[in-house]
């Protein structure tokens, strides 16, 4: 089939469906509800997609924060390591060792002075005593032989750079710190002492203060022993404690996947967590942002747009209901108009036009089935006299009463009655033989007689009817008018023979005159 014909068929089907929907009030309402549900579904999908995008952007932003902090930390610790290496290198030179103490001190610590946030930088001898102090020309009287970093270098010549866990600095009134150290080795390979560099905790605090993670966000820097070296927001009460010891933090995810963003419960909030273990130093950086804070603007949009969508959908459904109600009124009016078009306004029976249609349809149906059809032609006796004697208003009332009696006498749903004109009525009885039709016609006559309507000008003193009955099986293409004429002829004979009676036309069930 050509494409244009397919398009024509589709357009016709869609048009038919639309017309069908919009001629059914209930379907209009349900269509409105269905469209509203689909619109809400699209809105929910878009809002949910917006939520995912917000979380994705927050994850990217958090990942960028971690990477910036990681680069800053690693760069500074490389500088600290370089400062230690410079001191070790200079102390290994004999010419430097031969310099006066003051000059030697200035030369040794000249490069170290370029590094930021150094809390203390000292050279310890093999006993752990300070022999060169960057902060004082006269070395301060402290011994560090009990420190882990001293013992490690003393016992193992191959340690290289050693980073301590959390300690409280004796040189700075027990301030929290961490120490980077290197071994001093004499020319003969024996242990000559330790160079130690303590990192001022203010460095971490200054770094963290420039990072924005929200009111419920947290940044933690953990030492190699798991102790908290710094926290944002700053809380001196947790510095030096492990996360478990604080009692504030739920368990962190296991594993070492440093590139993932973990959804976790943190400090009682749904949160996103990034964890990065630095490659150059044994430090763990943890950045946590609250999902509630991240999604707060999205929640506001959901309230605003969701409310707007609900309002629009409610309006749409309301309009659908109003449209359906209007359509119901219109359909009701159309039904009433169609009923009026088919019904005689005075009697409530079918009018002449509708009666002709019923006769034609039933006649064709009987022709197809090969069955007989009967017609009763009913006329009110001396009705002109009734109008002249009792008045036209009473005549109309009498017509309506007779019509009611006729309708009540017809028991089968397939039977129909209508006003043929003036005071004449026709009862149509499909699939009925002569005897059955005569019985129904007699029932009509008796029903009218029992009305006992006064008729002063009648020979009977009350309203009566004469009925002519004809029964016929359709033959060939003969019209229904043949049957109606037979009934009319029978009615004429009923009037001639005294009225208030039923006369049956002499027609057998095969449609031939007897």
C-alpha cells in the first residue's frame, strides 16, 4: 500500500478516535485524568533527572575539592622533604661542619626558611638531644630519644623519610603536630642523629578554611595512626583522637577505592564522602558534603514546580469535568430533540414519520426471516363530535388517554404504536400471526373501553375505538403499504358495521387474499 494511503488511514483512525472520545463524557474525564497523569509522570521524570544532575555536579565539585587539597598537601610535603634533604646534605659536608656554629646554623636552615608553616626544625644527636635549633642560636634543652621517629632511624638505616603519627610538641607547649624526619649517618655508616621537622597544625587549618563544604559538611585529615590532625569545622576537642574515639561518626566504607564518591550516613545526615590517601605521605583526606544541603535548592524547585504542575493538572482535570458535564447536557438535549423528532408531542407515541420508519424496518426484517407481520389500525369513534361537544382541550386529553391505553396493551418489546394522524393510531406487531394480532387488538379496544371517558355524542355514551387488523407475510418486493391498506380497509368495515369493534382483514399468513 502506498505511503500516502497509510497516512490517510492513520489520520482517519486518529480523527475517528478523537471524535469518539469527545462524544463520550466519561472518556473525556478519564482522558483528562490520563493526560494529567502522563504530564505528572513526565514532570516527575524531569525533576528526578534534575536531582541526579545536582548530585552529579556535587560529586564532581567534591572530587575537584579533594584533588586541589591533595595537590596542595603533596606540594608542601615535598617542600618539607626537600628542606630535610638539604639539611642532611649540608651536615654531611666537612667544610660546613668546620664553619662557626652561628654561620653553620644559618646556612643549614636557610633553605628550610622558605617552607611555610614549619613549627620546629631541629637536629638531634645520637642521644636524642638538640644540637642545632632553627628557632634559637642556643639549642633548647630537650631530649627526644623516646620518640618513635628517633627510635626508627636509630634502629634502621634504610627508613628514609619517616612521617610520625599525631604527637604533642614539647617544643611548642604540647601543640598538636606531626613530624617529618630523616636519619643522619656518619661517614663510617654509624648512626649520627636525626633531623626532624614539625608541621604547624595551623597550615592544615588555613588550608581547610578556604574550602567551602556547607554548614553540614566536614573535612578531616587523618594521620597514619588514624588520629584526627585537623577538622573543619575546627574543633580542638577531637584533634588527636581517632574517629571511633570521638563517638560522632558512623563507620566509613571499607576498601581503598579513592576515586569513588560514597553515599553514607555521616553525623546523622545523608552525605557524599570522598576519601583520598596521599601518595607521598601517610595522610588520609576525607571530604564529606551533606546531601540534604546539596539537594535543598532542588527540593525548593520540586515544591515550586510540583505545586505548579499539580495546580495546572487540577485545572486541566477540572476543565475536563466541566467539558464532560457540558457534553452531557448537550447529548441529553440532542437525545431529547431526537425523541421529540420521533415522538408525537401530545400522545407520547411515535409520530407519523417515525411510524413509517418502524413499519419499513420491521417489514424488511420479516421479509428476511420469512415471518408474518401484523398491523392494527385504530380510530376513535365519532371523535369530531367529541371535540364539538366537549371542546378541543378535552379532545386532546382523550387522545392522550387513548394513546396510553394502546401503549399499555402492547406487551412485547418488539411491538410499537404511533399516531398516524388526527384520531388515528397504528400498532405494529412483527412476527405475529392473525390470531395473535386479533387478540392484541381486542385488548386495545377493551383497554380504551375501560377508560370510561364520557362521550355525550356517542351511541355508547363513552369513548370507544374501532380497530382494523391485517396480517401478512412479505412477498417479493411488495411494500408495507399493502399491509397498511389491508388494515385500513378492515377499519372501514368495522366503522360500517357499528363501530367499537375489531375487524380482521381476510388475509392468510402467506399474504394471499382469501
